[in-house]
C-alpha cells in the first residue's frame, strides 16, 4: 500500500469552530499505522476521522498530524453557511480514493451543478488527476450553527450476486467507510440479499420497509444471458446436494434458493425445482477460451489419490524441549504444510458433494531439502494403487517420487516448488516457471501489436542479453553517460499509432522516477503503459506514488489472481467457519491443486488426456499444462494483471 506525505493544518484550524477543546485531540501517525488502527486506538470509527481529515482519504504517512474526535463526541455534519464571495475560478484536482459525494460535501455544491460545470464526468466518470471546475467560482467562508432536524426518506439497496462494497459505494457516490458505518453488519463480509441502508436511518424492527431497487434488480435472480434462454422443471436425484445443484445449474446457492424458496428447508430426493434451461451441452465450456468447466463427473471409485506431505511427525514426537502446540507456533514449515492440508481437505469435501468418491490416502513424507522417506514408502508398495500423487514439497523429493513411479506411469504433481531439475514423463510442475511468465506477457504485448521499449539499468547486463537474444522486437532505451535515462532518446522510440509498452528493468529509484515522469509527460500524445516482468520492491516504497502507477496502468504477470466472485467468497467463508481463520495463500493453493486434480480424475478419460486437452481455473490459480520438450509437463496458467483507473487490479488476458 502506498501513502502520501501531507500535514493537515486545516484540520487544526477548525478545532475551535467544530469542537470544544475537550472534545478533540491530535494524533501523530507512527510508521506503518493505518486509519483503521488509529480509529480502534481512540475508539472511534474511520468515518469519524475522515470527516475531520478529508485529505486522509488519499493516504497517510509517518508523522502526519491528524485531528481525532474524542470517543462519544459527535462530529457536526450539518452546517448553516454564510459566505463571503471571492470572484475567482475555483478548481479541484481529484486525488486517489476521492468520491463525487466527498467533493460535493467539501465545496457545498450539488451533483447536478458539478456535472453541468464538468460535462466530461457524464462520459468518463471521476478519474484520478482530473481537474474539476467548481460551479459559480465561489469559495465559502463557513460559520457553523446547528441545523434543524430534517426527516430523510431512507434509500436502500439489495445486494446482488457479484456486487462488491466498492461497486455499490461508487454507484451511490459514497465511500466504503460511509457504507460500513451505516451498515456495520457488512464490515466482515457482504452477503448476497442483504438490504443495505444508503441514505437515512434504518427503521426499527417491526416496521415494514419499502425497498427501492433499480429495474435490473427486480428479477428474482441474475443469470448469464449467453447461457440461459428460459427455465425448466428439474427433479432432484438421489444424493444431490444444494452445492451440486448450484454447480450443475451455473447459479450460486443463494440464487437457486431465491428461485426455489422450498430449498431453505433442505434438499430432498424427488423435489421439482425451477432450473435454468442451458443452451449448451451439459459439459459446456466457459466463454473464456481454453478454460473448461467439467460437467460429466464419474464416481471414480477405482481411482486413488495420495497426498505426500511433510508433517514430520517423528521430529515433533522426539522434541523434548517444545510441546506440540509450541512447535506448531514456531515451525513455519509445519504451518505451511498444515495450511496446505486444510485446503486439500476442503477440496476433498467439495468433490464428495459433487458425487466424486475418490479413495484418498495421506502419508507423512518426513522430508527436509536433502532427505525424505519416499524410497521407503515406494518400497513398501504403499503407492501401488495410486492413480495420482500430490507432493512432496521439495523438488528433489518430487523427482525421486516421479522416478520411482515412472514404470507404472503414476502422475506426480509438484504442488509448491519453484525449482526445476530433471524431467520425467509422469511429472507435472504446477507452479509456473519464471521463464513461462516472461514469455506469456511478451506474447500478450505482441498480440496487441504493441511497441515494446525496455528501460534497462546498466548493471543489468543479463537483462540486455535476454532481450537481444530472445526478445529482439524490444527496443532498448538509450542511457546517458552516467547511466540515467536519456529522455529525448527515449521519446524518439515512441510510436503514436500503437500502445507503447515500457518495460522497467531497474531497481534504481532515480531511474524509475525519471521513466515514470517522462511517460506521464507524453500521455496526451502517446498511449503508454508501464510493464514489469517480475516483482520490483522499489515500486512499493513511499518514493514512488501509487497514483502514478495507476495512471500508467502498471501491468505484470502473476501465477494467481484477485478473485471476488461468489464462488471465491463461499470458499473463504466456509474455510473460516471450519478453521476460525481466513485461508492463507498456502491453504488456497492446497484447495486449488487438489480440486483441479480430483476433477480431472473424475472424467471419462485418463488424467493425462485431461492435461493435454483441458485447462481449469480454481479460486486463485489456473492450470494449463503443456508437455515439456525434455519430458513431463509444465503449467502455463499465467494471469496478466494491471492497475485500473478505479484503483482495482484487473485481468488483461
């Protein structure tokens, strides 16, 4: 997260007019502190702090001085103004996290007046860096007086599937903090079907509430038009569950219940349900090219999945110093294993609900980087009936497993290792290699007909060699004699009729700031986008403004994605319910790898055939395997992500 250095003297200026001296205090921001932490410390809400410090919505940094209301003190939000008019043009530059609602409130103008003075808002919406003209050119000098109470007609919003707090707040021109302050029930999560209060107060229980929604919200459920033409009657079969019915129909469980209220009491064999009539075949593919949604699932009773995970129980039992609980707290490797296993267990349970009954065995691989009991497990024929093996964790142990099971062609999946050593025809690397990630983003830029320019630090000779040898279409930006960016030489490489992808290959703050500054200066003439091939720690420092990375739509390859879908939310909530914590990245990885494997095992073809013909997408990870020239298979499931103008991360490919 990035923050902006500002001292808000204006907040201190209004202490006398807004509060009695005993109703407010000041707080100097410590390193790493957030608004939420500060609010918790003083027992106030983030909304209260933002009311007194509106510029804090753009971010805070160390030593920033904030005005904090005392707990229980009410911030005056209604004022009667008397204005001394200054005849000059008033403008406002939009900063990150600002909303139309906040700007209207700051300048005491109406939405209609703001849109009339800035017609481009109708088409483009509110964007970071825009300069707005404030209607009437008036700066108001405000004196405060308590306004008479006014009855406000409440406005409600019924949460629809796929909606987020951000999208709802943006729709009504309020901040997420304002939304949460009015609806404290949704701070932890946003349940579909919840009736949010947008304006006014929620009536007391017992009173009938009139819900006002958009016309598009009046339908009982939201179903993709490309898939559904109408509805049909469906008779529930034996062993079907709400989860499996939702998967079959393509709807979420909440949507299915809204269509069939009787499901609230449970699923019963023989029930007749209203279900979408699908246009495609039962084993249809998603609209996204190459991603398969498996619909034909076999019982798979004769198939066995083995998990080889490093619990290292012998080491725990021999530890005479630490108790088991203390060791779990201290041992990061064990925690990673347990997290992965908890995700795998959820995948197994989810598969069972779909009717997939795979025999699952779990063995302790007792491994370190240089040792394991893999040879003993294979020698004892414990893997003789295995169809697929997930694990171990360390690459050399994975390779030993693949070698030992090569003759019987048992598929061995490497779940976490980023290393790549010897290849075997039955070895599947599920973690995407760095070279694959690079190649994918270059293929994407080429597919868009882009003009590629690389800004390479003079110390990164290996990067120059890579471009010259493998990416010859990339132009290298000239440097000055001191190794800085030659601005005029850089500009000469830009093309007006193409997207200019500027690839940043430097960790130098000075070089990065010079590149960004140059790109921002030519945005009116050229279409430019900033690109990195791997994580760049310098971009996460306070020296680099996050708002500039958003303006330049920073793009990068990633093995995982940000997923806010209903399915991802259900997974997160279910995991939290069962484990009392939110899933870590290792838990999600455990679920994704295991669930992908189980779905492939349940098809009416071999595991290898599904690998060669189908790609899948789970909660955070994509699995799109290709055969390696040296034998075995590599996952090429890469996401191309970028920072969008609404300050969210979007998927480009």
